[in-house]
């Protein structure tokens, strides 16, 4: 059985930082691309950052324009854990953050392109102004 368990969410003031973790069991992130998504209240879930090891990409990272320069995805394949370091947080970053094991991730110049295999259960991030 595959499980993805996120942790590290919480309440933070604008300008602050949080680090999300996603621990996997039943699969390895050296076998899957992985990514982070978020869903703000009343909005659709959006891809914000992913890391790809497939097709020779060897850990290439992709990010949505809204988080470039502020959020960094990384992975520790030995620990089967993916991280999202979030700096300079803004109130509009508020939402439920989900990690995912992906068949594929890339970027088409305007948004992330992903194909999700498994979802985590989500962790709430609230940024106060």
C-alpha cells in the first residue's frame, strides 16, 4: 500500500517561513517524479513545484511563477521524503498543501504539467497578514 504523509504545515505571519515534508511508504521518489500542490479556499488545486528524475532530467525542478524565488522543492531519496521550503510567505499562499507522486512533471512555459499517481492527505498552511 502506498502512503504519502505530509507534515510541517501551520500558522505563520506574512514574511515568515515553513518547511513541509512528505514521507512516502510503498514507493521511492527515485522511481517517481514528485510534486507539491495547493488548494486555496474556493479555488481549484494547482501545481506549484515538482522535481523530475525521469527521461534524463536528473532532479530538474519546475515551479509555478507565483512561487519562483520563494519556494524550493528538494528530495532525499534515501529517506523517501520530499520537502518544500517556503520563504517570504504571503497571505495568498494560504491553503491546503498536498504532495504527490507523479508519473511525470514538466513546465510548458506558463504552468506545471503533471500526471499524478498518488496523493497525500494534505496539510494546512495559513499565512496571516
